[in-house]
C-alpha cells in the first residue's frame, strides 16, 4: 500500500534526523539498540501498526529559533510557558509580571494574525514541569516547558487525505475539545491540507497551533471568550493548567494510554 511505504520512509527519515521538540513513542527504548529504536519509533513497538503514531511535543522557548515563527509559532510568547505574577516569589515578581504581560501581548498579536489568515483563505525529570531561561533582552524570567501528547491515525490514502489527530490528556485551549481531544485547525483538519505535507510538517504546525489559538473557530467557546475578552486572565489560567497537567510525566502517560478507534477506513 502506497501510504504504508510513505509512512515507513517518513519514519526512517525522522529516525535519521530527529525533530528536536518531539519524542515519538518508542524513542526512549535503548535496551535493544538503535536498529530497534528506528523500527519501533512512533508506533510504540507495534511494527504492524504503522498507521498510528503517538508522540509528545515539548513547547520550549529555547526551540523558537529552529524555524520561522510563522511555521512553528513562538513558545516564548505562549502563556503555557510564562508564569503569572502570583506563582513567583516577591523578589522576581516584576520579572514574571513582564513574562505574563508579554504572553498576553503575544496572544493578542497571535489572535490578530490568525484572524487575518482565516479571512484570506531539554529533557527534564519525568513527572514534573521544567523551565528554561530566556536570553532575550526584555526579560530574564524563568519559563515553563509544557508537554502535549498527540496521536495521528493515517488513512489508506495518506498523504492525499489528512490523518485524524487527537490531543491526548487534559487540555486548556479554545481549539481543542476537552472531552474528546478533537482539534480544529485550518491546515491539519481543514481545507488547508495538501499531499506535500508530512509528519515533520505536521509537528511544526502542531507547535504553531499550540502557540497561536484561534478564537474565531473554537471548539470550547467559553475558553475562546476568555481569550478575547480577558487575555491576561486566559494567560494565567493557561499557565496554571500547563504546570498542573502539561508535565512530561503526564504527557508520556497519556501517550502510553493513547486513544483507540480513530483509524479512518477511507
């Protein structure tokens, strides 16, 4: 089957040239050596199930320079990575205030960019959240690294048809359905999909999707309303959610559990 050959080739390419901010299920299996790691990456050791990939995406500001922000977003402006003033000590409150204000400003800018587009068309300890130091000139606040688990189910006619994408675990995002993990994105789940897209580009788009929420096409209207009307409140809520739920350990647990019954037949 053409899609199987395509996915096997993509898996081999990613094994040779890993995506820095993505860990596929099976990547950490070191006991059986590199060959088995290459064979089992993404499918969790089930080489018969090449049509289902699971992975954890790390939203880390240190990765912002890997590609253009228009392609992968800017984690440094995401509220998932910026602590609100109440979460830090008094000695660093001014810095963290700058961080959340920057996150809110980044959100407003992201929402504006998303609206225009729609009109035109690190390895921390498992179980805890990690942080990275920003080297930008406007702030030296410590920023969180948030982790999100995803599952891709590829149809037989991939890449001409997009994979079904589920966000695994608990989320706080206007374009992710809390109860099902369904997501809404103009490229990955809408008319923007095309056969030139691949797993690497999907991961890039997912990172941008997390950084740039789109309140104009929400799956959770209450979250979208907070984002539009009270962006600083949204930033604080998103950060608190990330600290509690978007840890590496919880993302890896969600990846291990997965979501069944998603593979499309046609």
